[in-house]
C-alpha cells in the first residue's frame, strides 16, 4: 500500500468570489521513501488547489496538505452542492494511490441586467422595442416586467409579463408602445418611459426608453401635392392649346376613312351572304337525296353525345398535425412533430392549410419541408396573432415522394398558462 489520506472535513460551504480550506493528512504507508502528488478531481477541480501539490515522505511519515476552494463569481459556477475528490498519487506505487471524497456547497448570488433595444424609437402611431434581460448570476431567476409611463401618455403591450431565466442566459421580450393621442402636423414629441424588472429577491431594475412621436402626415406630402397641382395645370394647358385640336382633326379623318371601309365591307358581306344562301339550299337538297337513298327521313338523326368531364387526377388527402410544446425561455428553441405521407411513392399537392390556436397561445409556429435532411421553412406564424387561420393556394404546394412535413413550435406562454397546443390541418391530393 503506497499512501493513506484523511480529510479534516468532507462538508464545506463557500460564497462565490470567496474561498474555503480544509486539510488532508497524507501518510506514507509503504516501505520506501516516496513522493506523493496531491490534486483535486471532479467539478470543483478548475477552482481548487492543493498547497503544496507535492510532498516527499519517509516510510510511516505523515504530512498535512491544505486544500483551497475558490469558486469565481461567475454564472458558469452553479449554486448548490459540488462533489469533489482529493487524489493522492504515489510515485513508487501508482496502484497504491487513494482518493478522499467530499462535498463543497457553493452559495448563490443574483446579478440581473436589463436594457431596452433600441433605447429610442420613432413612430406616428406606435413604436416597437425588445426588453433584453440577462441573468449573470449562478442561480435561476424568475422576473416580472412592468412598463411605467410617468406622464401616462403611452399604452404598452408586453409579449410576456413574467420570465424564468437559467444562469448565464438572456431573454428578449417584445414591447409595443402606443401614444394615447396623435396629431396630424407639428414637431416630434418625446415620451420617456421605463420598464421595471422585478426579481423574486432583491431590488428591482429599471430600463430607460424613449418614444419619439412623429406627425401623422409625412413631411414630403405638402411639397408633393404642390408639385402635382403644377403638373396637372401644365398638362391641362398642353391639352387645350396643342393636343385637343390635333386629336379632333385626326379623329375626323379616321372616321371618314373608317366609314368608307365599312361601306365597302358591308357590300362584300351582302354579296357573300347571297352566295352562301344558294350553296346552303343546294347542300340541303343533296342531303335529302342521300337520306332518301338510305331509306331515312330528314330529321331522323341522333343528337351528338356529350363527353363526361375528366375527373381530377390523384386521390384527395386530409391530415392533421397536433403538437404539445412546453414553455421555453429561449425563443429559438422549438418542439417539433414530423409527418410522413402514408404513400411515400406519391407526390403530395397541398391546396389548403388551416392553423388552429384555440388557447390563444403565445410563441412562434413554423411549417417546414424536410427533403432527406435538408430543411426549408415554408411558413412562419406568430401564435399570438390568430386563433383560427385559413390559407388557400391557387398553385398547390408540392411535396416530392419521400419528403416529410415538419410542424415546429416555440412556446412563449407565461408560466401559469402552461404548454402550447396549436395544430395544423393540410388538405390536398396525392398522385
């Protein structure tokens, strides 16, 4: 046996940015002078250190080694229990190395940052922003968002009023600001406001923003109207002085020439009609003689049968895709369901798409074409914009044999509302 090791304590606690120490007693249990290397293994290894890291011991001799744990104040070091092991490696007898195990509890710290993107936006009727919230602490944070207008001149609409952020993540919440009053003309008006971000523990954060309200009429409208009136006056003058007399003269000449041509053509048509009448009488007489020779009377002929209208190609298909998508903090994370057509040898033509959102869920839905692993997004729809939505295509969407249809949803519901449950129905034919 090469070494023995004994920890002074196996349970420690430390705050991020601080440090804590314990002692391990290393003993040479062999019969030779030996050198021992001491280090820390496990998740705590990056921010742990043995002092000294190497000791030389005679047989039966012992030496204390200080183990220091110093977790940084960083979101990458999660709050909670972190198991560790103190490893003692013998140079003379590697198989006689030992590991003593323990647990260090890392304390939690909260650090939230918030800002409006952009901080200033312009618009005549509304302005759009995103509230960017960063959790740079080492523990999950549940935050509530509340817009505040000190002058009560704006109305707000938040995409979500509550978010849950894991450590080291960022969430973007859409915000729309709408002025209560509008004006046709005048100087731009500034409306400062705030968004309060309230954590479960600690002081709230304030993100500052400004809406610059513009006049409803664009600035270029009045000069454009004046230019348009001047152009109209110039065109009227040109018509009265130059174009109108020339048009009247040309029209008179054209009418005279056209009258002569019409008279000539009518005379030719009358002559041709007389000749056609004589030919018709002769043809009727010849037809009567031919029917008499066959023993038939004129009029004993059957009507021409009508051909049936050809049926539309392929067989009709209708299928429904339902999905249950859990709430996610990252708007780029999707839950998806893949639909494979029953007959993979046929081409699928989709003429109608019906989206259903009975619960008025919030988030994003995508309809995707999967061609052998190559994906193409066909439709992207915000769930908060509809409850039922119909889409019809004059030129059907075509899916080649072997292609799949994927329905993807990123659920951004508030926590009390639960998972998103939209669905899509596709109608068409397969051939």
